[in-house]
C-alpha cells in the first residue's frame, strides 16, 4: 500500500480526467436518450447530418477510456478505501457511503455499457432505463464527492504546490486528505537523525491479520514490540575509544624517534576533523542527499505509473475508435463492428431472421400504407420507385457506437406526406413489420419529416436494399440513432 503514486496529487490528477470523461459521457448520453424519448415540444437539429455520429462515437470512446482511468484511480486511493478503522464518525460514514455509491455505480455503468456495444445482456434488468438512471446517480454522487474533497482538490490542483524541490510529495494533513505518507503524523515525534524509512511503514499498518496482510503487500518488516532493542544498537563502551590503535601504545617505535606522543586513549583526529565528518553539518548533508535520492525515486515511480496509465488509455481508445472514426479505422482491433463489412458494404446489427420478418418482408403482396388526415394510400415497391427517387449521403450511427457513411436512394418522406394531403410540419409514426421489440414503432418529429434528405430508402450503396438492411423499404434520416432508422416498414401515418 505504500507507494509514491498513492497520494492526494495523483488522486486529483486522475480525478480530473475521470470527471471530464464522465461529463462527456453524461452530456452525449442524455442527448441520445432524448432523441429516442423526446420531451413534449422538443425539436432537434437535422444538420450537420453527422451530428449523432459524432456525439455517440464520442460517448462510446470516452466510456471506454474511463475503464483504465477508473482502475488507476482505484489503485491510487486503495489505502483510503481499506483504511482502519473504516468509519470514524457519522459525517465520515456519510462520506464513505457517497464514495461507495459513486464507485459501485461507475463500475456497473462502464461494464454494462461495454457489453452493450457487443449486444450482450447477461442481466435481468432493461439496459436502456438502468443505464440512463445510473448516469444521474453517478453525476450526483460525483458532485457530492467533489464538494467533500474540495479542500484537498484545491490544495493539490497544481504540481508545483504538491512536490518539493527534490520532487517529493508534500503532505498537508490540515486539508483532511486520507492519502498522506505514514510519516506525516509522526514528524513531531521522531528524530530525523536516528529514524529510518522502514519505521514509518511499520507504524502506519494496523494491528492483527489486516496489518500483517498490508505489511506483506508493502514488503515492510514486522512491527517491533514496544521496549525491544536490537542487539546491534548497543552503545559503544567508553572504555573502547573509537581512535584507539595497538601501535599507539607507550613505547612504540614512533615515540623513540621523537614523534608526537600517542598515549593510550588519544583521539585519532583533531576536533575540527571530527566535527566536519560527524557533526551537525554532516548530518544535514546526509539528510539532503537522502531527500534528493528519495525525490528521484518518487519522480521515476510517478512517471512510470502515469506513462502506463496513458499507454493503456490511448491503447484501448485507438484499438476501438475505428468503429466510428475513419482515421482510426485501420487500428480497429477490438471494436464491436468493422466498417464496410456486411451486405451492401455496411454492417448489420439486427438481421431479418432475428426480427422474424423473413416471410413478410419478401411477400409478393407487400405494400406500404401511408395514412393522412383524410386520405390513405398504398404503394407497392414498384409504385414507390415510379414516384421518383432522390439520393442522400447519410451515416448510419448506432447507439452501440459504430457508424458509417453510406449512399441511399429512395422517396422523400415529405413527398409521400403530400401524396396523402398532410400539412407541412406534420408529425408521423412509422410501424415496422416486426411484431416484437421496443423500436418496432417509431415517432418522427416534423423537423425530420420535412427535411429533404429524409427518405423511405429503397437502395443502399448503389444496390437494392439487402433483406438484413430493411428490404423492401426502410427509413433513413439525418442526425438520428440507428434504432430510429426503422427497417422493414409497413405503415406511415400522420399523428399530429
């Protein structure tokens, strides 16, 4: 547990990065949720057409980056998480509960979010509702946590206020941090000339089995019983002078040659020499040298730790961002979808077989029903083509994070609505041939229904729609999640 990386400054740095990532995920996640379940009267921009492609790609990328950052933060604050005693009072209990909520909610959120990108749901609760609720729990507990730790955050916000001239962490117990070196609370009780580094680590560990486990983790020596002394620490006897030498006895040859008297017990050096080598100046120089060495070691440990965290974060982002980014596409090793792979040169999330529409979507008598305020019409696929088709270059962008630009051709939605005498600015409801699923019925606001690039698509990337991409007809509109680009449609009706 004793590590140069486990201090308040490291916790603040990682906390800043996590805070930014969580806020990015929260903002982009709320936007995605409102697109799928808009509040009354809400209107959304239809351009740029790649808006949702950008926001959802950012959402998934930031969420993946949170994983190594969160693990690094938990590693840094581990001494505080397992502190003994775990609770020191009522207010401390509330603080610990808020941290427990934040940590547990964050872990559940990133794990379930990651599995959602692979469309794997090994849990009994609905993902979308729980994911949305946990986002507010995380942001709320994060605000509480920042408020509680505000003094610590302010104190260690800047590196120059956190380390001394040697590069050693500067402990400040007055701000209430639980990530201070063990020596902080002993500085007033130890003699720096006789104290040794291992003593701090021993004193910081609790008693009992927990203390033994933590000492084993730190590689610290076992605690010495109170009052016990090392045999090697016995003081030198006064009868054994440090400078005594057999050749310095009475009658030595040097004495007969007129050499200075070297009587028994005479010192081997002058007082000036002794003061220069073992006096206060030497002690201060020794301590300064030790401090410089400790500072270098701490800097190396910190830089190695943060270099590892940076490499892990950049690695997981670079190896997954290619599912939504053209620049990172060559490095997409672990992304849930590979761009340009699938029928019509486009990935597929939900197949016709999975949707249960193999028979109905390929039936010879398929027709699209368009219901207006007073007029209803049905169109076969050939009649839709006869109305005249338009082209639109729009991305398909899924909530799971993958996206790809594609070329679509079909009938403009606004032309179909005019064919049933619908008023401009109408809201419509689109129904799929699917008989089950939360997105078989989709509502579309007037901003999308009137946009000239919103199509009832019949072709994709220069070929007839593949069955898995929505044959005989599907919806494609700018700036919307893929789950709202309804496939295998059978009816469009004006609802307002």
